[in-house]
C-alpha cells in the first residue's frame, strides 16, 4: 500500500531545487537555455535517464518472482518520484519550443504523467499490503470489483502511451544527436 504522499512531496522539493538552478542559469546567461547547449542538453539527458528508469525498474521488480530487494510500495514510490522529476527536467530541456516530433514527444510525456496520477488514485483505492498484494479491507465486494476493473482498464491505456512515448523519444534523440550535435 502507498502510505501518505511522501514521494509527491519529495518530487515537489526536487522540482523547486531544479527550478532554482534553471532560474540562476537564465539570470547569469540572460537567455533561455537552448536544448542543444550544455545546460539544456544535460537536463534533457538526465531527465530522460530518469524516465527510462521509471519505465523499466518497477515493472522488472514487479515481475521478478525471486526478488526480495525492497518493498513493492517503495519501488512504486520511487517510480512516481522519477516519473515526475524526469518529465519536469525534460520539459525544461525543451527551451519552450514544441515543434515537430520533439513537440509530440513532450505531449506524450505530459499525457503519461497525467495518466500516472489517475492510476495512482485508482491504485490507492484498493487495500494492499506493503508488497502491493490486495487484502481484505474497507471496500465492499462490488466496489472492489469495480476498482480492479478500472485498474486493468487503466493499464491497457497507460502502457501503450508509455511505448508510444519511448518510440518517439528515441527517434527524437537519434535525429537531434545527428542533426544538432554531430553535424555541428
Ligand atoms: C522524453 C525526452 C525528451 C523530450 C520530451 C524532448 C523534447 C525536446 C523539445 C521539445 C525540443 C525543442 C524542439 C524545438 O526546437 O522545437 C528538444 C530539442 C532537442 N533535444 Fe530533446 N527531448 C527529450 C530528450 C532528449 C535527449 C535524451 C537528448 C540527447 C541525448 C535530446 C537532445 C535534444 C537536442 C540536441 C535538441 C536541440 C535540437 C535543435 O537545436 O534543433 N533530447 N527536445
Ligand atoms: C515518465 C513517466 C512514467 C512512465 C514512463 C510510467 C510507466 C509506467 C508503466 C510501464 C507501468 C506499468 C507497470 C507494470 O504493471 O508493469 C506503470 C504503472 C504505474 N504507474 Fe507509471 N509511469 C510514469 C509516471 C507515473 C506517475 C507520475 C505516476 C503517479 C503520479 C505513476 C503511477 C503509476 C501507478 C500507480 C502504476 C500502477 C502500479 C501497479 O499496477 O502495480 N506513473 N507506469
């Protein structure tokens, strides 16, 4: 079970810190950091690594039968933390221009974060142990069945959005590195 909102608060604090650094860079360079220059590029790469971790680590832990490292609730908290901080860094990387495929990738990123919040809401409706297993709880049988159905419907939407996001992100990264970095 996810208890409290600790991961949301932590992500918020990190968001404020990153915003502070971003504002300092704008202040000293007197311009919006370009996506292809040192600062803008670095936050794009670092944010993308966090997003890749979000996409893979929780699923790996969830599907590993032998794994005993770390509680599922902690992994989900980490998933949510990196799933918020990564997209935020990538948003700052965009230099507030959203043309073409890079713009589409940003849109997918925003959609998956919103979808994540919806999933978190449904997930926390179902009573669970700290390892994420469903348990008898306060929900009536009918309400539990409905929450389970919603959760599986949500998975069938959320997972393809994630895949579309990473396909367009990889094409963007390949094209950006080729045209904006190596050909320079
Ligand atoms: C999901 C992750 C990412 C998103 C959503 C994203 C989004 C964007 C956006 C919106 C732009 C501005 C496009 C424009 O000028 O209209 C941009 C530019 C750029 N991105 Fe990304 N980006 C991501 C990851 C990365 C990564 C990991 C790299 C590098 C390895 C990268 C390299 C670049 C470069 C070099 C540019 C500048 C292109 C140019 O000046 O023409 N991006 N990105
Ligand atoms: C880069 C952003 C994100 C990506 C790529 C992503 C990707 C995924 C994937 C692939 C799964 C399926 C895990 C599985 O069942 O194997 C998942 C589940 C989930 N995600 Fe995210 N997610 C992101 C952000 C978020 C955010 C911001 C939240 C919450 C605010 C969130 C909450 C959840 C929840 C509650 C689940 C369901 C856990 C379960 O059923 O076991 N995600 N996410």
